[in-house]
């Protein structure tokens, strides 16, 4: 007898990933529109205030603030480094958005997916599949095609 597909148990990550993609797209468009007369670093600093307020509100609402005591030193270091990388990535992204077209900047920036796949395979020991390889090749091809196209046309 075949196992019944349980969407919630097996694929809830997909719903969250789609929501992340939609909101990431909104970030790009809204940021590009907001950067017209604002320095890119200042714009990120202002957004960061909102990010901190919303994130700590969610953690408080969920009742998970007390979990901070249980975080080990390795996790602190890794999360701290991820915070530095997040900050630098966003600062670089905002600068690029202030200078270039959102569709071009985002496509090139999102080629970070390829780097994330490579790092996941190397450091997290995730498995390589033919689908993953084809997807990576398509992402690289798309990013190169868009980066080398003439944005003026």
C-alpha cells in the first residue's frame, strides 16, 4: 500500500520558502524605490531598526526569549558570523540597488544560491543530485545572461 502524501509534515518548508521568496522580492522593489534620495547605508540602518523591533516582538510573542540561555558558545559564534555576513550582504545589495536596475542587481545577487549550494555540500555534507546540478547550471546561466545584457535596451 502506498504511503499517503502528508504535505504539512513533509513539505511545510516549501510554503515558508515561497513566502521568503515573495517577501525578498518585495524588499528589493521597495528598497529600490526608497533609495532615490537616501544613502544606501543609511537606508539599511533605518530598515534594521524595524527588523530588530519586529523580530524581538515575534520572539517575545512566541515565548522563546528564555531559550537564549540554552545557546552554546559554538552556536553564538556561528550566529554572530551569520549576522556579520547578513549585514555585509545587505549593505552590498543596497549599494548595488542604489546604482543599478533592481532586476539586474537581484538576479546577480541571487546567484548566491549557487555559492550556498556549494558551501552546503562542502560543510553541511548535503547530497548532490542531478537535479541540483542542473538547477545550479541554469542559475549560473541566467545570472550571466542577465549580467551581460544591455540594461539600457
